């Protein structure tokens, strides 16, 4: 008997015993049942685990149905030949494989992929702390996701105004979006005692918001509520949820409970869209956000949050070189001042004015606004981060480290917070701690420009040029890579390679980033070339210029008679920076 004929006979026998028919019927029925279950679960907000368990049960049932069909499909057939035995074995193996695959997929799906360099807390925190996870968008229109994300962020902002509550910042809370990590994993990673999660379903003017507060220690539900309201009630719902969280956590408010500013639902929707699109941090996103903020303010000129958002966009455009400084600084200052006219206690507006003053070179004004911003919102991680960067610019490295560490406790998954703390450690000469923070920042944001180069610079300062050269190979930005390559080769005595890298650096980046050329010159001990390129940095407004007074690569020219006059001319001398008052008191 040929192999083909045997295959045909087996197929015929499978059909005669109704294995094929039962298999098809079972698969179709299971698929239809799962579709119906998914619809009902979404409608009634049933837990996702129910669908997983049902799917698992149906997978286990498939080989059982096929085996039963084989044995009972044809009466009187009792003999089982080798071919039939092989088929039965394959059916059992397939069922086992499906079971293993499902278990393996389920387990890996429930583990959030986080950098191994961020060690979760040893135990779940027991203080009054909370992470607000992004609410799930249950609307049929996926474009409504900006609304569910925006509502989550507004709840986070409300709770952040309660001084007795430690609230994890948006960057870290939203890092779990789309990942099926369990509450215990999230809580340990973010070091919080409680988690607030929920869902939003929006259909026209109808709104269903479900929220639940979970205690991380045992994953028990402290409180849950579903709100079926009209869009006109969305702000009131936010206030109710925030009040319920405060009550359940038994927090005794020192003042009145924080509430959302009232505005028209259309204005609120425009504001949420503008903030979402502006957060993309692109030229097109900035322009669209400005348009949306403008539409919101045309409908409600007294909406403070929109004025603050608009100011932030203008300031970001200046930082990214997308708007002329004189134009962008003026527009950002006007928008932030308008917000303060409407609400003098608006912390974010003060923070924006502080950033604008830094861009304008008025460090005294920047200090005043940042001090005021922190006094008004002591738990705001973003404002603390700006203050940490500012303290480092003033040369107050210990203060910058203190502020940076505080920011990370409120925003542990924020790559930029780790980068800023790494800079502070680097300027303090604590190079091993700096390297650890740089690596954490790179783990959180692998595309972070300059991270590997900064680690390599620390290795150079420690006298390990070979390791620096190897580390520098991972740097993706050519400007940084060429600068470190030239310095490392110089330290190793490879003059030709060092000179070639320096020539390439000057040709490609001397106009845009002259400070990196000055690094190489200072590392070589070439004072003449160092000051030449520092003057070019002033002329070309290199953003790296503010790091010059504290960067240890310039230690070689500190005794040069031109060093202090250069710093004084550009308001960066130690006595000039020391004269700027900047006192910040962090909450305990």
C-alpha cells in the first residue's frame, strides 16, 4: 500500500468516525461562545480573568471531544491499529501543547517588561501612597482614548494636591499602559500602597466611568463605584472619585478638598486633546496643540488649565529650537501670566515662568518662580525635577541630588529624572553612582542621546580609556560619539585616530555644538583652543554652555587667567551664582 493511499484511508476513517465533523463543530461553537462572552464581559465590566479561564477550559476540552468521537464514531469497531494509535497520541500531544502554550502566554502577558536596572521595592509600601493607572478606554471609538487618559491624569492631578498623600507621577503610572501586570507587581515597582484603576465608556453625551481602589498588600478592593452620567457631569465625577479615595484612605484633610475648575464639556474635551497631542513632543504636535488650546480659550477665556498648557507649548518650542527665543519667551510669559491673573495659586504657571526665565537668562527671577511653585505644589514631581535641574545649574550639587532623589520617589520610571540625577552625581565626582543612574535612564529610554557617552566620560575621568572606548561604541549620536572617541584615543596615545575624530567633529558639529569641541581641547590640555571654542559656544548659543562651570572635563583650564573672567562675563562665576537665593523645603 502506498503512503498516499494510507493517508487517504486514515482521512476516510477520521471522517467515518465523525472526528473531523465533531472537531469543526466544537471549534465553531467555542469561537461563537467566546465572542458572546467577550461582548457580555465588556458590557457588564466582568473581570478579564473569566475570559481567560473559559478559553483555557475550551482548549482542554478539544482533545477530549476528538478522542470521544474517535472511539464512539463507529459502533462495532474495537480494534486499534498502529496508525490509529499514532493519531490518538498526536491528539493528546496537541491538547497538551495547547495547554502549555496558553499557560506560557498567559504568564508572560501578566508580567510587565521593565528594565532590570530598576529594582522593585523589597516590600509594598505601607504609607498613604497611590498610583493612578490610565483608565481603560471601553468606547467603540479608539480615538476616544485621549479622553480616558485625560480623565486619569486629571484624577492624578487632583490627588496630588492632597499634601498627606504621596502620588506617583504620570510618567511612571502610565508606563504600565497596555501591559497586564498585576497590582502587586505595579505596587512593588512604583513603591505604593494603593492603586486606582478603572475604565471609561463614552457614547455621544453618555458616559460610564468605573473606578476601583485596590490595596496592594492583599489586592483587596477598598472601594469601587460605577457612574452613569452625562458629559456635563464629568468634572463632578472626577471630584467625587478623588473625595472617595481620600475618605477610604482615611486621610484627614488640612484644608478644603481639591476640586476641578468648572468649564463647558466641549472646552474640557478640547483641552484634553490639546494636552495629549502636545505631549507627543513633535513640531506638528505642538502646532496642533496650540490650535486646540486656542479653540478652548475662545469658548472659555477663563479656563486656567488651557492657559498653562499653551504657555508650556510655547516654552517647549523655544527649547527645541522650533520658535525664535524672543517670540516664544514673550508668548509663553503672556500665557502663564494670564493663568496667574485668573488663579494666583497656580503652581504650574509659576513653574513655566521659571523655565521661561531660565531661557531668558534671568536666574534670579527663575529662582523666585520655582520657589513659589514648590511651595504651592510640594508633591509635584515635574516641578521638583525642574528645580533639581536649576539647582545643578547654580552649582548647588548637593541640593540637586536631594531634589533629584525626591523626584524619583514620586516618578521612578521617568528616564529623564534618572538622567538629571546622574548629571548631578557626575558633577559631584561620584562617578559610580552617576554611571548607575545613566544606565537606568538608558534602560528606560534606550534611544536616550548621550547616555553611553556620559558613562564613557566618567570612565575617562577614572583613567580607563580602553573601557571608555568600548562603551562609546554603543552611543548612537555621532556628535557625542566623535567627541568621546577623540578623547579616548588621545588618552591611549593613538594620535592619528584622535586627530581624525576631532577633525570630523569640527566639520560636522562645530557650528551647532561647539562645547563638545571645547571638551576635547580641554582634555588635551590645549587652553588656546578650549577658550576659542567656548567663545564660539556663546556666539552660537550652545545649550550645553550652562554645564561648563561644573563639568570636570574643564578642570585643566581652571587655573588659566581667562577662566574666571569668562565665567563672570556670562554670569556663570561662582560668586554670581552664589548670590542667587534659592531655598526649597521638601515635604517630609
